């Protein structure tokens, strides 16, 4: 008993020394590093993106200065502790560069974007062969006589793929695809994946092995439907497009995830009279899809879904309308490869506007989003360690006096990385933070958990006659 009382006294003493009070008051962004600025504070920096791999942390964004916008890149080789001086990849003398996307493998980094001039827009690509230290001169991929926009990029082995939307003379928009078989040293002729009289929506591109997948929304049949087109020969040819949605309503904002022969697709659809989150899967690599499942069914508009998969588990998040002022983030999971889904749960469950969710899993499930509950928008995150049955109290990662938007999340080796757009209109910077691996909790008790762990180590050292230096 004396030992227990002494241990309790030690806990309180350590709490007082560390500034942790017994009421378990939350400190700023527990479990995450202080927010770091990656961009030039003299420019307005927006639209961040991020790749995290064993080769480093890579960041991309758009910087606006003196009436033009350019694509900027920075990298970290120490896990996000420090970042290199930003590189201007587009270096536009005039015009606006936007909608940048990138891919990375080993020392190769590939970046695509569109640059718009008066009456025209073209797609460019540049490559780094030294891990992002330097980049080659940008190369135009699209036809200079056509309007090209919203580029995507994917890589597999030595193949580099890109897609975009192109406006035709009859004002229709179609999906165009191009590929390189020599690590982007050269590209073949563009391939028209669609030949429609209607309008194709922003395409999404992914690749694994010899398979290439393109998804998009298209109104050529009168209403918007979700289509998928697949190549089995590294982009040499594509199968006929498959209508994944094929509903009587409007379908849009598709996302897919490929897991071996399973291809999972999720989108928003208003066939029921409100927008629902629909899900469909293919077990033959995308050649055919089963009947869509309504996984939201919440009698109010649901939108902008994201998904990921981990083994037989499929996780979907989206923004759910609660009222005209209140939106929450909902989560639904499947443990049978998408055959059935559990009842959705509200992971934000607060009075503000919650939106733009992200989801990732490495055994632990992480959900991040943008939330106005603090009185202005901040970046929130929560996690589940029981397969999505329950989620911890969310943490405000940005927790600043300014607005935080457009977050991107990545997870690698039990570390969560977040990048977002920080600041007020016309004066944004690109912010970065990562979780600290030595704190096992995100929420308000993170500091307490750490202190109790320290006390436990001290107690064990006394019992085992070990001494701590």
C-alpha cells in the first residue's frame, strides 16, 4: 500500500513537472508535432498533395504570386522532421498552373499539371531521377490545339501513365490516355478512351502490375453514370467501358480501390431522391461489377466518399448532411470484402460543419477531416483500434487561429502524416504535421498515457534492481 501511495504521488509530481494537470486538460494537438510551414510565406500557397514512402515524404502544391501560379515541390529525407527548399517545377512566365498530381517510386518522381493561357490549356509532365533533388524541363503531353485539363498520373514498373480531359470542337469532353514504357523518357501517341457527344467528368487513374484502371462520370446516356475502363496490357489497349452505376439517378465523384482481383468502387447517387453513397465491387479484375449497395441510407444527402481496404476489410467515409448548418463524417465497414456493410457510425458527431474526409488503415483505422466546430475550420483526426467498431475522441491537429483546409493524409509504419492549406484568403501557406510514435493516443489523455508509461518504467526498474541513468 505504501508503494502504491508513493507511485500515485510520483505520478502527480511528474504531472506537475510536465505541466499536465490531474483534470486531464487537453494540450494543443496531443500526439502530433508542431505545425511546420513548407511553403514561401510571400506567396499564396494552395492545393497541397503528399506522398509518403520508405524513400521519404514528398509534398506538392500550387503557389500564386505576382498574377501567376506555379507548381512547387519539396521533400523530406528524415521522416518529415525537415524539408528541402521548395522547387518551382512549372516556372510559368505567364498563365496559371494548377491541378498538379504526382507519383513516386525509388529515385523517380513524376509530376503532371495543367497550365492555362488565354483560350488554351495544356498538360505538362516533369521528372526527377534523383529523388526530387532536381527536375528536368517540363514536356507537353497534350495536343496544343485542344483544351486539356485535370491530369492524373500513375506508375507501375517502368510504365508511366497519364490521363486528362480534352474538349472537342463540338464542346464535348472526353478522356484521353497516354503512356511511357521507358520511365517517362518518351511517350506514345495519346489514346482516346471515350468518343462521346456528351461530357465526361474528371477521370481517376490507377495501375498495378500490367493492369491500368480509369474511372470517370459521364452524361452521354442522358444522366451521369460511373464508368470504368481497364487495360490488361500496360495501357496498349483498353476493354470497353463498364457502367458501374447504371441507375436512374445522377451518379458522381467516383473512387476506386484495387485489391488483387477485387476492384471496389464507391460514389454518390440520387436515385432515391437524396444523394446516397453507393458501393459496387468486381471479383474479376474490373471486367464486370455486381449490383450496387446503398451503404448510407440516412434519408439526407450523403456525398464525397473515400475508401480504402485492408485484407477482407473495406472502409468507406463520407460527408453526411445533418442540417443546413451541420454536417458530420460517417464511417461504414465491411468485413467480407464488400458483400455486406455494417450500419454506419458518426465519427465526428459535433455541431459544426465536418467535411472532406480521408481514410487510411495499417491495422489501425484513421479518419481525418476538416471541421468548423472551433469557430473556424481546423484539421481533425480520429482512429479506431478495434476494426472500426468504435473510434477515439477526435483531436484538433491544426488548432490554429487561422483557417485550415484541403488536408491530405498518409500512414506509414504506424505514423500518420498530414499536410494542409493554412491561412486566410489570399495568404495561405502549406502546413505539415506528423504523429509522434512514442505517444500511443491521439486524444486528451495522450500526455497522461505517456507519463504513466514513464512511471511504469521507473517502477519496473526499482523492482528489478535496475538503475536509470
